C-alpha cells in the first residue's frame, strides 16, 4: 500500500518545501522507493527544486500541473494520470535499473483560483456552501489517492493556507511532518495545524489525544544552536510530538533549493547535512502510521 506523507505548517517560511524534497530524495536514494512529490503550494518551490524554472514553465505550458489535473479530471471517471506526471526529476543521480526514483506532479499558481471555480461550478441549490466545499475537498482527496497504485511514497507539499487541496492532503496523509522555526509564533501555528490534522476544534480536545497516538510530528528546522532555541523547543515538546531528528541551519541545506541540471550524488548535494537528513529519513519513514500503511 502506498504511503502518503504530508509536509505542512500554517506558518510560511519554515522550510516546508525544502524538507519535502529532501525527504523525497532520501526515500528514493536510501530506501529504493518509487516517490511522487505532489506540489500543492502555489509558490511552486518544490517544483522549482526538482525541475528548475525552465522545466516548470514547460510543464505549465503543456498543461501538466496539479491544477490541470484537478480541472481536467474532476468530473470524469479515473483514467491514466501519468500524462500529468514528470518523471525522473531532481538533480540526484540514481541507477537506471534502481527502483528508487522521483516523479513530480508540478505545482501551479492557478490552483487557488481553480478551487474557487470548482466550488462555483458544482454549486447546487439544495446544498449550502459548507456542504459543497466538503464535496469538492472529498473529490480532490480521491483524485490524489489515485496515484497510490503507481508509487510507494507520495510526498504532499502543502501550502500554509487552508485551501481545499491542503485540507484534502491533511485528511489523506498517513502521517504529517510539521517543520517549524523555534520562535514565539511557532506555538500558535503548531496548535492550529495540529487541530486540523487531528480533526478537533479546541485545544482541550487536542490535549486529550496522547502524543504517541497523533498523526503528526514536528521537526525543528533551521536551528542555530542557541539556548533560547532549546528553551522554546522544550516548551513545544510539552504539547506536541517532536522528532528526535533536527535540522540545523547549514549552507548545504540552503543551496539544496537550487536545481542543477547536472546529476550528483546525495553526498555531493547535501554535504554536511547528510547525517541530519539520514536521521530524519530513518525516523519519519519508520513512524507507526507509515509502517501500518505498508503492511495494510
């Protein structure tokens, strides 16, 4: 069974797309997984990291983006989705015979506008706006799930907002990684996304779910190693499940955003970030939710 892994946070600028792509590269290179990255963010950063600006523009012109997929297939019986997928992406080299390679369903700046169009198009007199929104979100979830037959791992790079696609992705995901920067805004942002993931409405209801039973784990990202950071992380750990793996602020991680047309090894691309990425890969892909997905 396919694993669906979302990377999400209500707060922007926390490195969601970078972490999503790093996990995709790690899963393909070290676990031999067939990986699909689904770019749900209108900033399209994951797409730019995996195919570069020219490749992303080419996909947009060809109608091979997630917005095109949702629009073209929304009312149709599921068909072959491979026409929308760009294969063998990223700038990490993999053996041609190896199963672990990365594909991409590119992002689109039109996705949010498209969701509004779908909402209006499917409005019915006998349903209120909330009911229609639930239907649109449910259909998007089913469309995302169709890719489960072709990949071992689908990484859902979510936007910071509450789009239908983002909510559908959180509902679909077996597990959610929530990157955060250790600052005073993080507590509020983590509380909000946690309630969405766990499908509760209040902090009291969230607190009633044991940390070990939650569908998400939080990743301290961009750390500078200060005592102030450690204090904030310890405070967040009281209310949220935190990954033992942490990602420091490294030039190699910052450079990973830049796509290179020349394929390179994992060690060349991520350099001194390799030990941290290896720890993150081992911990995230070994979470109980994802392990249950594999055995189901």
